[in-house]
C-alpha cells in the first residue's frame, strides 16, 4: 500500500439506501420502473429505523403520511406528469422550519408539541416540486450554536465517528444525508449552520445570497443574516434543491461561455485572523483548491491578505448584529422561562443583552461599508477560497481546541463562515478530503447575487475526494 495514498475512510455506521445515490440516479430508476416514490419512502423509513438510534438525526418521522404522498406522486408519474428532479424524493426538514403536518420544536422545551398552522414558504415550494417531507431533523436549541449537541432532544452524532459532533445548527440534517437516510435535506444558516455541519460530515452545503429564499416560516435567530440552504451529496443535487427552494429564482446553470467558469480567478484567504490555523486541515484544503483550479502550484491563487485586513470589522459587526437580534427574539422567554433553556444557550442569550442600540446601528453602518469593499474585490476575483472549518469535528461536549494557542470550539467552528453571512454573500462548502479519518471542506464565496454562477462553477469543476 502506498503510504502517500491511504485508503478512503469509511463511515462508522452501515450506510443507508441513499448513500452514493444522486437525484439523477433515483429519477432514472423511477423513470425505468426499477424504483417508485413509495419504494424510496420505504427505503428511507428502514434506514431511519436502523440508524437513528445511533445518530439521533430525526426528532419526528411520519412514514404513513409520506407513503400516502408517494403513492399520489407515483400516480402522477404514471399519467406522464413529473414535476422535476425532486419528484418522489424523500427529504428532511430542519426542526426550526414550520411544517403544518408535523411538530416544529426548535430543539427547545418551550415548543415541545408545537404544531404550526401552515408550512414555511420554502417547505411549500419543496412540496410543490414533488419532494416528500419524511421528517424533521434535530437542531441545536433555537439554532443558536454550531455544535449540534445542545437540544431538548439530545445530541446528533457524526456518521464518520459517532463520538464526534456533526456540527450545527443543522445537525440532524447533516447526519441524515451523510449516513444515507435521505438524499438531501433543508437547513438554515445564520453564521455557518448549513456549511459547518456539511464540512464536518463530508457533504456539499450551500447558503444563498441573503433574501434569495423566503424566510417566512423560519423561526428567527438573527433575521438580517440568516437564510435557508441545502445539505446534499453532490453540487448537482444542491442545484436542483435550490432551484425548487427559490421558486426558480436560482438558475441551475450560468452562461457556458462565462470566462469565470472556464478559468476562474480565485483568491486564497488565510485562516488568521479569522480562526486558528490547523496545518494539516489547511494544507488539505489548499490542495483541493488547486485541484479545483486545475493548477499545479500556488501561482493560480491570488493573495487574500486584503480580506484579512477587514477581519476585525467583520467579526465585530457580525457579533453585535447577531447578539442584538437574537436577544430581541428571546427577551421575554429569557425573563419569564429561563429554566426551560439549555444552560449554554441561556448563557449566550444573557451575554447578548448588553449590546447597546448605538452599537447595533454602528454595526449596520459597518456592514454597508464592507459590502462596498467586497463588491470591489469581486470585480477582480470570481471566488474567495478558504477552509469551511479550520479543524475536524471535535468530540461531543468538547468546548475548547488545543493547538498553537487555545481557542473556543464555537469561535473556531464559525470563524471562517460567519463573515459571509454578515455580507449576505452566497457560499458553498465542498468536501476536500480527510485528515485523521475525518472530513475537511473547501469553502468558496462569491459576489452577492451570483448564486447560479457559483453553483455552476462548483458543478463543473469540483470532484469528490478520492
């Protein structure tokens, strides 16, 4: 065996039916009559029954309702009506997104048993596209944390190593897709909550331009920076999902003649001062960036030092806006029912209370200024490239990271993702390889509004790690 090319790691659990199967594969099988929507639901149900006790991905499942929907969609197919690439596909929905037919608890004791009156807009769009909502996936309580191990329903576990976190807050969605329980899942992303668990679980995770997808029916954390997004196995599957999620506003393809697709201009952003620099992770991700470019050396990467000069302003403004908006959402609950919160989430909310009005306004002004700065940068480059997360998945309940210095797990997980939420930019996490048997991820960030172009670029140039 060549020591330079160790064998690809395998999951710690026996994967479910959907592992390694793309939406195109599933549609081809249904078109040929080898599978049906009903059969896919039964496969999902069997995988959930077997794997969920190990991974705690789903907090609510309704197989009977999903089977009824599947039969109706199979009848449509038999009549020649196919709604698109999600027709008959089982999907999972993060448990902070409203579903009229299932509980939506936000992972919080305050909302146990809560049933919304209507679907969130994004859920309604997925159903209209033919997706079958099979269940709700665990979220970090109120989506206020990147670890996925603080919820009234417990902790999700990483399918690659079940002693480790999935990342959060879209924790259950990541575990469900990575283990093959479902092929795609809905998440939300306020500071990295789609991209962080995608990175730690070896998935593609996409966050759109802010406001591109309706937020109606998403329980708010920080409304001015959060968006619904997708966790998937391939970029093409993410494209199809986002096309449905946006009601067609995000195109599946960009202009094939676009020089940014044929020869993209990439700027490498150093980890410091955004997060710690774990050498093995950074080296693996940088090598993936070069493969993405088709380059043999660093000459194809522009130096991103100018981006890091804005790190302090980005982090400061993001912190003031997120803390202020999160406390505004929860102020009455913090005062009236503090005992119902997870202690860690309650501590973060109470620490958010002192943000002053002038600090919030100043942060909004900083955001406006920085949007102009980065708009100018994106006139010279097509994408920023950097690790999605600077480390591999920490252990469950771990809260500090050892290294050249000491850092908090939360700050380390979010340090390379949350600046792009502040600016409202589209960003994608792409599997880049493995370090010590655990997935690491390349993050690409593009100009505001260039969602279709970023997805097309990733679909054209990204290859799964060997």
